[in-house]
C-alpha cells in the first residue's frame, strides 16, 4: 500500500527517513522552516514545502488530513510535540511518529501529545550497543504505543534449550510474537516450521509484562513463580 507521509524537519534525520520511504514507493512531503535547509536536490523525489510545521495554517496548506502518517523529526523536542499534537487533534492523522532528541523529555511523548510511536536516539543507540555485545540476553530496541508493546531482541546462545527446534515448538508466553530472525546477513520472516539456530538474533514484539518470561523460555531456567518477578 502506498502511503502519503509528511515529515516535519528536513535535516539529516528527516532526509534519511524520506529517502528510505521513497525507496519503498511511498509519497513523501518534507516540511522545513529554514530556507537554508530546503535542498530539494538532496531528496529530489520528495515534495518540499518551506513552512513552519508548528503553525496550523502551514499544516492546512500541506493538506495534512490527506496523510496516512506524520513524522515529527526536527531537532527540537518542543516543536516535535506541537507537530504531533496538531497532526492528531486537528487533522486526525492515523499514525504519528515523533523523534525524541533529549532522553529526559521522553516521558512527554505519549498519547496525550498525539504521539503513537516515539523514537529516542539515545535509547536506540544504547540498545544497538547492547545488541552488538550481548549474546544470551534480552535487549529492548523500541517501545510502541506508549509502552503497550516493545520490540525486543535475543541472540540465541549455543546452549539454548530450543536450538534446532521449529518455531511451533517454542512455548512463547501470551501477547508475544516472533516477527523476525536475523541469521548472518539474512533476515527471515519465520514460519511455524522454521528451526531456530545458535547465533540467531530473534526479534519479538511483546507486552512489557512478559519480557522476563520470553527471556526464560528462550534461554532456559526455572519457571517464574506466580506473582514473582
């Protein structure tokens, strides 16, 4: 499905997101308030608009109500919150994704401010550092829907209890889905009959309450007692 996506902020982050989405066949509008940053030659296939995305009139001119997704990607957390709130409350945009620049502001990026998904660069960078050095541990990569679900990764050690077994035989807890297997340079969409192998990076979406149980199932160990941590 081709989507129309508006991105507020045409800096390095905004342009990178735009190019990725264009490569996937989507329509992208970049909104930038600084004339010096309006560089259509950098992302020539995008639509460009010189405007302040924090102004309601600018978003009206951008026809935000026709967008499937809005991305608030500026380097200013206050601006990203305002864009998110306007997109959700004034234009009823279905999905709003916001960039968090300062970790201490992350708690603000929630549904009250119109944010469906927040991406904190410090948290993501820390997670990627952990992922690079962690085998046999659970790493939280991203939080969706204001903490209702997380994207987590576990690199399967050679002594994992389910090494060599098909996905269907892995007793995952409730509200958990194995959504991807990274095996070397390959990214696999797992089927129930696919075996998991030592060294696989297993990517799950799960609710926060079952992360400990996911880790126990994949890595082995005593069952978590009822009411225990």
